[in-house]
C-alpha cells in the first residue's frame, strides 16, 4: 500500500535562561535526565545533558546576558515516549527560543525510488552511496556547512532489522535546514524549485548514443557540469521526454502538512515566554 507522510525529524534551538542555578537544581531529581557531565575543554558549552529519549541540552554557564542554552531533539521521539511534558518543563525555563536547525522528512511508503533523479535550482556538492549488493542506498546533496542539505536514502534498508521481511519499499527525502533569514523563514518550503524524476521508457526513435549518455548521467550526475551549454540543453530535453515526475511532489506534500508541523512545534515551545520571536512565525 502506498502512503506519503511528512514530519519534523530534528529541531535545534538556542535560548536564554536567566536563573541557571535554579535550572540546575530542577534537574537533580528529574527522571527525564539520563546523564549530566561537565566539559573542561574551552568552548561555548561547559555542561552537557543527555535525556532518556536521546534529546540533548547544552549549557554555557559563563554566559549570563544572552543565549546560553542549546536544545536538540526529535519531536516524534518526544511524543512516542510520552516525554513531551518533561521537555516542556525544560523549555519553561527559557526565553526567546530561536531555531537554528530544522530537519524535514518526507517518507514514501510502498514506492520503489531506487532510480530517482534529483535536481536542485543551483549546483551543489553531491555524493552517491551504494549497498554491498550494488543497490542505491543514499544520495547526499550539499554540505554540512551550507544552509540546506538534502539526504535521500533507503529508509527501509536502514531500518531492515526492525522491519518484517515483506515490508514494502520505504524511501525518505530529508532536508536539513539551518541559518534562517528570520523567524518567518522557519517553514519556508525547502522542496520548492527542486525536480524529482523517475525514468520511464525511452522513445523508440531516440538514438542509442543519447540513451547511453542519459543512463551514464543518471549514475554520475556530476558530469552534467562538464558538458557544453547546447549539449546540456539537448540532453535535458531528452531527459524530460524519457522521465516522469515523482507524484506526489515533495513540495506539495510539505504544504499539505505544513500547518500540522507548525502546530507541533508551537505545542512544544508553548511554555516559553510569549514575547519570543518564535511565536511570530507561527
């Protein structure tokens, strides 16, 4: 059965806690806290807190006047383990939370996307990885230093130990966003302008050399950069003729879920002070 869903897979935010001593005292008997350890290394954060669900909190106790806490968590894990209330108790100590990273994930269940081709509006670094069997495992577009990174991977292969043998195809198109322009930019559609195509059948009159070129470019998309403008335009036209767009498009799926995703983060950060700029984005 085919199904497509969209979720937030990770959130990273900076905030300010005015009374760190009271905050530290509240953690002493908190069952949500798994490990607390201090760092003696020079850096922004000298206290690290790991929670039972994998959420992570870092504190800069030396900073008294501006952002001195960083939280990193998966919203789905919070709900799945009934730890939402515990995270909200921590959020309640913060002022002016500001998102520094949001990972959006669109899951295609029952779709075989092993031959999916992804194009971005601007040229970005690309890496392709294959499983030992030779089957496509993942495509990574962009770098960790950029404001957007695309991860396309076989989620079913990654989770194979936790899935039944007859589980259908499960592919994920994930975008990791950071460096937001402002609070209104948190939920700007990150999939807009991208193309996702699947190979269809080649037209019967297409030359064998052109077919070979398109197959090679699908395997090594970085070679597009080495082609001349006219050759590139001609092959792009042929590629469109010999392909079909992924349906539904990830941008359309994101728009369908956008309001729910905003509401999910609003609920988590609700205990924060109401003058936070985060609320203006929602």
